[in-house]
C-alpha cells in the first residue's frame, strides 16, 4: 500500500487525527483567525494589489490533467535524484524568514517537521534562529541554505561558509529581493519584524557582521538592528558577482527568482548548478508573470543541463503534478506550511506536508503514472 493510501486509511479509521484543516482555503482562514493582523498579513499578503499572488494560483487552472486508464499503478515511486542524492519526494520546504512571528519555535519547529517527513528544508538568511541551530535540529537530514546577498560581500561569504560547515548541501541565492517591495498591508501596519530583532538571527551570530559593531548584539541590540537595515540587500549585484560566492563554497549553487528565459541562458553561461523558477509568491513584483507560466520556457532553454525547480502557488498534489509534468524536477511549498506552523507548531507543519504528499501520490496514480519520470507535458492540456 502506497503513501497516500496508507494516510487515507488511517484518517478514515480515525487512527490519525486531523489537527489542522485539510483544505488550503480553510487552513488559511483559520490561520487568519488565530494570528494577530500584523504577522498574518506579513505572511499572507503580497506586493501592491496582490495580482501576482492571485494569478499564481489561478494559472494552475489553465493546465488540465488528462488521466490515462488501465495502467498498473499499484506500486509508485515518489523519489527524485538531485545533485547525486536520492530524495523521498520532489518537494521542499521553501525558504521563509521570520517564522517566529507565527510560532515561538519558528524555523526550529519547521525544520524538525521537515526532517521527520523526509522533506528537505531550505533555511532562510532571514531566520530568527541561526542556520547552525536549525542544522542541529535536523541532524543529517537534507537541508539547503538560502542567501540574501548583503551589500557587505564579506557578510554574504561568511554565511555561505558557515552553511557549508554546518552540513547544508546546497546554496540558494535569491535574486528577486535586492530590496523589499512595496507591500501595502505591511505599510498600513507600519510593521517590519526585523526592526524588532526578529529574523536577524543569522546576522547576530555572524562573526563578520558582529565585527562591524562597536559592541556585541547582546550589549546593544539597537545598533545591531540598524546595521542589519544598512547591509540587507544589494541592488548593485550583476551576473559577474556570482563568481565571488563560488570562490567561497564547493556546494551546488542555485539561483532563485528566474522568470525570463534570457536569464536562464545567463545562468547557464555563468555556470550555476540549478534554477528555481519563482516570483517570490507575489511578494516582490506585482503584475509579474505566474511562475507556472514561466516554467516551460525556462525548461526549454535549460534542456536538462541543470535541474529546474519551481515555487509560487503550490497548494495541492495536483499542482505538483502539473509543475513536474512541465519539466520541474521538484517544487517548493511555502505559505501552507507556515499556516500549519501557526496553528499547531511542528505537528501542524508535519500534517501540511503529509497532506500534500498524500494528495500528490494519489493523483499520480489516478493519472495512470507510477513515478516522477513518467510525468511529461503530454499529461496536460492548456486551456
């Protein structure tokens, strides 16, 4: 009996309790009821009029599945190989910062949940807890580190070296956030959690960052916060700067935020190891192309030279199927697990991942497919 069938049976027999809502819409609603408006909107809201965020989800509806019948799908293989490692599922926990605003344990709880579920966790530069603390929670489980490239390049290099030393196995450089976008709800609330010393744990424990301070963060947290505000982001970066990070790590480097096929070509030319097609869940450029619509052109350009992953809009197993059929090697899920964290901590994140994986497994079988390798564009019709 495969994963989804086992979970179904346990739930129907009431051997396993649903501690959070199963549907994404109800999950989001309950999280909104549970959280104060400021942290909820920081997680749920997006840039501008939030057109991109809405269209990320709507765009999946344009790709319709065409199931095949009388295929033996009694045994399924959900695994995928990336960078020489076999992963149980083509699913990652997306890098999300400041998780402590929805639950006190924040990234620590999410990381433990991901490890327990066999889902790789991408730890954010903007975590409240340091990358070393998160790595300790995960043990030997697969983990990647996401870099927001500071305008102090030595701080960026320091974080990458720390990640490699702590056991992370890839570096994800987010390109689409050289500065924070105009997020209307955050502006209305006048709320930026970093100014409350949340989400800057990696900076507070970074030796290079701390060397720029006259006194330690424990002695003078306000000066540390102000330095963070000065060094976060780097709008001066260009493609030639990628070689600097390459100098400081032997890990695979992926670029997150690619939407234009010409940028995919440039990524190949500059020797990166992977691409994550993403519009940051709509949080950066309002009106940007939905990530799922950008994916096929990026895949066409890359031609399997390097793996292409995708995020922004993954809510259910069928979304995973569509992205993988369009050529993604794996997908990242974001807001759903944050809502699970808000409602039930580590157990809530585990159940969000359980539900998505189960849905994915069952939908794969019902489409007449047994493995990720069988998912091709022929499974889809665009309307």
